[in-house]
């Protein structure tokens, strides 16, 4: 991930979820609208399970989006789309 200036501090089992358009990589707001300079980029969840549940609901409503889970601003460890779920080492 490129945006480290506002990456939230995490504790314990927390993870960050980032929503984006799968085809362009443009970050999306929780509403599914494009984030064009302002608005929340990151959503913190207390566990991977909570983030997965949120991603499933979000992707049912926004099938062309993707949700990426991460624990640092340097890289995501899981990319979830409406049709796939890819994991990589954190």
C-alpha cells in the first residue's frame, strides 16, 4: 500500500480493510463511492473474522469492488473480491 501518512495504529488482533475498485484500484468510501481526496480510506476491525463479514456484505452490494486486509501500510495479506479470495504472507 502506498498511503502511510494516515495508516491507523493497530493493537492485538486488529486488521485494516481497504475498499477499492477492482479494475482501477481507486479507493472507495464505505458507501461505495470513489474516495477522491477526502473521507475514510481505512476501516479498522477487531478481528479478521469481523473484517471478512464486512467484506462479504460490502461485495454483495458492490460486486466490482475488492477488499484488501492488512496489518501494516507496506502490504496487504488478503485480497477479497466477489469471485475470489487471495491470501499472501503478511
